[in-house]
């Protein structure tokens, strides 16, 4: 292949207006590279079940291959693609693998993947209406879909973000403004809450010792009495309770806080309620999910993650606020160089709703996937995850060597190897379970991760991939039982 970066006609020193960009490629070459790229992706996706769910390497080995001076001269573009395919792309967890049950899997739809390609090809910047009215309108549409799914009223709104962390941060800034930027703010969350809430609290200036961890009850839900006591004590001591965080699906175990009681409490106390539905929010597509997350629509803000249970490629999350003004009052700042972007009636500038000015066109992937498959397909996929998890939970309960450690919730199963008929001390149990987890990584195609449930080491299956079958789940459980038996016999 010819090297397009070595363009013979370009003069050495170019003050000439006729100078052609050195980055230009011919249409044929562009197509050829595009086809190669598509081929790479389609082959990978269709070959996934035959691969293992995880691959990785040590820095030393990767550095030996990759660390170099930035090359002064270019290489043939097909060789660049080939090189990255060999040397970089394989060394990562395959979050979209049907037997990847660790952390939070993410299995994007093909239209979603193509949408990201289109969005970068057009290079939209969804900062303001003037700069991107079509894309801004589509983001309004997608946000409106989210609004309906969570059950928010008209007048609610929000924006798409890089993920749940950015959504939480924007929410905390809005909450601080709504509380009048208090001097001694405190925030409240259960010990099951995601680190993103703690980080957001720190960023908005809450002192680390003012981030209150509220105890949980026997079902891993925030304890309301403990919350009420903590708030009362803080008020008495001159603190200003600013945000209460609710889990609508804790990442570790899917636990759902008592959303209705928390909404009642926060309304009567005048405290901002932020619900972190980054993990579980799209369960709202299903009847079962709506029942489980009842009350979510009463929170002041809700974080969602499209790159989790809505099957989108990274990065897309969303923040919704019940009263859109709380977000716009917080983030809209006049800027002289952007004065032309105040254009037309009722044209929102998304840069006035959050921390980013330049913003990618994240709405496109969600919109294209939903247009292509319809909401019903997403609803079925989310339901099926919950069914598979429930079935896995039953199998764990029936097993003589497995023990369920938490109620199965929103696609997550927490359990461990712990034979019912043989008492084993905690330290040995810990060792056996860790070993089985490690053996799965090296000997099996599947991957799962672990967590801690009430001070006990727990294996954790997170089943939210639309490609995962019952066979994938049951084979994985079988592997755990079998290697568990082997380890126990040692
Ligand atoms: C994933 C997750 C987050 C963080 O979201 P990012 O998209 O990774 O920024 C926050 N909370 C919960 C419950 C999550 O599952």
C-alpha cells in the first residue's frame, strides 16, 4: 500500500495557499481503511464466545512493544491498524463477552457503535443550539425518553454526560446552589453507595469528615432511623445537611434503598435527594423494575448510565433533574466569545446544563439503537437479565456447597462457596473462594469479580449482557461448584 503521508507534491516549506493538507486521503483509501476497520470489529464480535472473557498483560511486556519516541515519519495506515489490532486491542477485559460477569458488563449494539463513528465523522460539538441544532434537538428527545422512563413530570430535564460520575458531580453542584452554598455542608449515603458520590462530595467542597456513612439494615438498604438521627445530630451541631444519596441498584449487590421513605424524609427536611440509578435505572423499562424503583420520580436528581444497561458503547451517562431550572441556574454563565450562541427562542445550550462546553454527540447512539430495535427489545433484554439472575439465585440456593449472601437484585447475584454440611472457618472460606475466582480467570472462558457483603468475601455475578444465555450462566456456576469441591478437598 502507498503511504499517503508522503505526498510528493507538497513543497517543503508551505506558505503557499495552495498547499494541500498532509492529512488528506483519497476516497478509495478512506473506504478501504473503513472496510478493514468494520471487518476487524465484526470478526471480533462474532468470535467473542470462543475467546476468553479476559486478557491482559504486565506493563513491562506491553512497554517492551509499545514504548517509543513519537515517530517523525508516518507508516502505511493499514499497517497502523494491523499493529494496534495485534499489540493493543487484545489486552483488555471483554466487557461484552457473554460470560463476562465481572464489575459492570457493557455490551453495545451495533447501531450504537456505528453512531459513535458517525458522530466523530461529522465531528459535532453539542455545546450550543447555534453550533449543533439537529444534535441538540436529538439530545432533547433522548432526555425526554429518559424523563418518561423514570416517571419525571414535564419541566424535568437534564443532559447526557460521560457517565454516572459526571452526572453525580453536576447534581452535587446543583444541590449546593439550591442549598444556598452553605458553609458547613454534610452529605449522607449508605456504605453501599458508589465511590462516585464520595468523589462528587469532595469536589464540591464537602469536607471528608462531613461525608456521613449511614448504616444499612439486614437487606443492605439504608436505615431510615439512622439517617434521621444523623441529620438531626448534624443540624444540632450547626452543620447544613445538603444532599442525601439513594441507591437505585448498588453496584456491589443491586441493593435498592427505601426510595419512598427517603423522598418523604428529604421533602420534609428540605434536603436534596440524589438517586444514583447509574447501575439499575434502566430497569424502569420493565414493569418489575418500576415496582422495585417506586418513588425514584420523587428525587431531585437521578443519574443513569447508558453504557451499562442500555447497551451503549462508552461513554454515555445521563443526569435528570426534577426541576430543570436548578441545573440551568447553576451552570449558565455568560461568555463574551460565545455571545452569538444566544440564538432563537427556547433553544437550550447544553453547555449551560453541566460542566462541559465542548461535548460529543452522545444522543445519537441511544437514538439510533432505539430506532433500530424499538424499546420493546430493550425491555425484553433487561427483563431477561433479571430472570437469568433470579434463576442463578435459585441454583445457588439449591446447591449443597454454595451460599447466597444477599437477595438477588437487578441482575446481581452475590454468593460464595460454603458447604452447608461442613463448618469451615472464615479465613479458609475466603481462601477457597479467592482461589476459585483466580482459577476461573486462567482456566475458563468466563470471568467474574468479587465484593464484600456484610464483612464476608462474596463472589459476584453481574448478568446484564443481552448476549448471555442460561447456558453461559449455568456452565459458570458449574465451574465454580466443581473447582470449589476440588479446593475444599485439598
Ligand atoms: C458505574 C456506576 C457509577 C459510575 O458511573 P461511570 O459511568 O463509571 O462514571 C456510579 N454509580 C453506580 C451505582 C455505578 O454502577
